[in-house]
C-alpha cells in the first residue's frame, strides 16, 4: 500500500521510515489532508453531540463494543469529523454503555416495589429441604431456573411448569421492559445467566435487581416456549408410539399372500361348480385353510382394524398417563389466534379447560362441542359413544386427542400463538412497527406482490413447474422411490460419498510432507498467532480481567475441544495446565453460552 501511494505522489517508498511522525510538519500535513477531503477537527460541541448520539445508540441497538465503535466511526465519517484516537473512542463507548446501564438500572429498580425486590434477591439464597438445622441445603432458585429441560416426558413437563410458576410468582410487570431493545435485554439476561451467585451479590442494588428482573423476564418467555415444545413433542410421541406398537403386533400379519388373485379365482370356480357343497370339502382342497387365514390376517392389518387398534392404544396412553398434565397445561398456557378461521380450535380449548377436571366419559348432551376443523379422518367414527338410551355422545378422551393434534399443527405454523412466549408469540409482533405505513416499501424489498391472488398464483405456478420437473426426472433417479405407504410416501436414499477434491488432497499431502509431526492444535494455535482471531471474542460482562495471553490459551482449548467433539473435560486433563472449571468459565463468558451444560 505504501509503495502504491509512493507511485501516486512520485516519492520513493523507501523514504517512508524516515518520515517524522511527531512535530509541526505532520500537523501541517494532516491539516492539508483534512482540507482536501472536507474533514475538520472535532470541537467541544461536536464531542457533546457525539456522546449524546452514542448514548441513544446503546439503547436503540445493543451494547456490543465492536458494533458501537463501528457506528461511531461511521457517524464521524458522515459528518466529516476527524475521529478521536482508538483509545479515546473505546473510553467513550465504554462510558456510554456504563451510563446507559446505570440509567436503566435506576429506572427499573424504582419501578419495582420493595416486595418484588425481596423476591428477586431471594433467588440468590439457598433454601433448605426441611426446617431442621441438620437439613441438607439445596441450590439457590436461580440455579434451578438456569437448568435445561430434559426429554419430553411427564416429569420434564412438571419441572418446567414449576419453573414457570416460580418466575410468574415474582409478579414482574408485563411492560417493565417494553421500551428496551431486545438485544439490550438479551445482553442483561446473558450476563445474569453466566455470572456466579457470589458475583451477582456484589453488584450495586439497582444493577442486581435489573439483572435478575431481565433474566426472569426473558427466562419466563423461554420456559413458555419450552413447555409448548414439550406439549408438541408429547402429542407427536403418543401417535408415533401407538403406530409402532401396532406395527410390531401386526408384523406377522403384514405379510403378503403369494398368488392371491389365482387363489380367489380357484375359490370362485370351486364355489360355482359345487354351490351346494361343504366348505371343507369344496374350498379347502382348492385353496387351503392356512391360505385363507393369511388372507384374513392381511385384510385386518391393512384395513380399518389397523387404524382402530392405533386409536385404542392412543386413548389408553392419554387416559392412563399423559392426561394428568392437561388441567395444569391449560391453566398455565393461554392460546390465542388472530384468524377467525381457527376460532373453533380456541373454542375447543376453552371447552377442554371447562371440563379438565371432569371424570365423565362423554360431554353433556347440551354442551356445544366444536367439530368442524377439529375432528377429521378416521377419528370421525371413533368420536361418538352410545349411552344407555342409545343416544350418541362425544367421547371426551377422543375429543381431547383430536384437539391436541390440531393444536400441534396450528402452533407449528403460528396460526395459534401463546401469550408470554417468544418463539410462539403473536406473529403480528414479528412485523416492523411501521409496517402499515411502509407496506409498499417492505413488499418491494421482499420482491412480493401485495395482491394475494397474484401471490397464490405465483406459488401455484412454481409448484407446478417443480412438480413437473420432479415427475419427469423420477424414472431415472435411482435415489428416489415412491412407497405404497400412505398416499405415496417419498423415500430418499442416502447419496454416495463424493470423491475428495484434488486440491484438498494436495493440501493434505503438502502439510504431511512439511510438518509430519505437527498436530491440528498446533496449526490452530499458529493460525491465531498470525491473524489473532481470538481477539474478537469479548466477555458478556462489561469487564474481562483475565490476562490476554492466558485468555488466548483457554479460548483455543475451548474452541478445539468443542469443534473436534473432544470435550472441555478431556482438554483440561494432561499437560494443558488449565482446570476444567477455568475452561468452562471462559466458554460461558466469551462464547455466548447462557446455560450451564455439564455434559462437557
């Protein structure tokens, strides 16, 4: 770059080291450069305005020092102001972040009553199993809230509901963080999630309350999403497990009878030739008793009997095990929909809530039970029971299964949303605040038409085009098969491994020849010594007190252990000289991992 610039001005680039970087000459030259490019030195008024602008950016964007620094430089460039030194910019950015944190902490702390202050501080205190002095201490409630959810089963749902109840029992106002940027709120939540309890206790009271309140606010949304995920998984598990059990039970019955058409022809011919004969004397000699039994089994396994058996197992599984969750789930989760088309599902959920604790087999005769859009397919025949008077009544257990199945589908496409959730939140919140005013601009940016009929027609044309191409290439595609299962399920075979690229093979050979005894970790370390990519990792807390060289070693060990699936615990053993707890500390603080995962 110096050589290129020297050619432009006609000066040998070898004179570059001889330039005097201190004194009046460079000040004069810098002044000339500013005049040429239209820049000026910052004034006191400029510094005040830039500091105020930076304070606004912290609240509007996030608290990431790197992004704020780049935004500050762009602001100076747009106003033709020569930016301060890098150290000065870093001090300004850190000061703005600190000032914003103090302002936000004071505001949040003052808005919350003392009762909520007490509840939030209690999250850091250990609790006892029993009031006796010798009772064993259990972890603080905050540690329990930090724990991840287990597999989708009854116990896990109960545990996550308990956590959600604890968060809601704090009584945090719903609009407490309404004016706060989600990125800023997430930064506070992340900080509270990774700091140890003793570190949290050392914070000033306003900051401590704000950190705990932000964590519990976001954690409540995450727990709501987790409960909905578990509900979706359980509903799917009930159906898939029932089908697996029936398939195992009917495994022998699913075999195809060889020569079925010929057998039926001989049976019909024998019956016509001897219409008055006995079955054992006429049919069995032609077909055989065992063949007839195989035909009967095949019909049972492929006909309505299969579906009825699946439905029976699903009813028993829901009634005997999973249904105990229903009252609490309906009492905890609030489902809504913005589309009138799906209002029957909301009405059905209200009906389930009304009769959640009922032990009756069927709903009362006069109860208005929504059926359209909820009960479909093979469940239409199984939904009704006959009482003693011969009247048809809707079976409560079967109806609950139908409602949960349709609820699962609607939740996955956000046609139904959950109050207080994040991923399952109101889809209208995903739109920009000025969407109605800037609708045309947003549609133009997305390259989509505003006319719904034209949009549907575009989708239809695209589907026709792709399906036609798929149909034409299907006979020659050896990796795709159409199955008899369902209405023609598509089976994809695993693709064969592609040959290794020639260039990659050449690089490997060259590396082995040059450094035959060099490990991957050594190459990883050498790359960082050259380009310093570990410098981009910043602590989620405002300050990082670790020595940079020590931090670099632990970052490299963490990245290598996770990327190679070796694990942090094995990286801490041997000659590394770093304890597992130290590596885990760096992983949580600098890698953005919010939850304590002991599986490392």
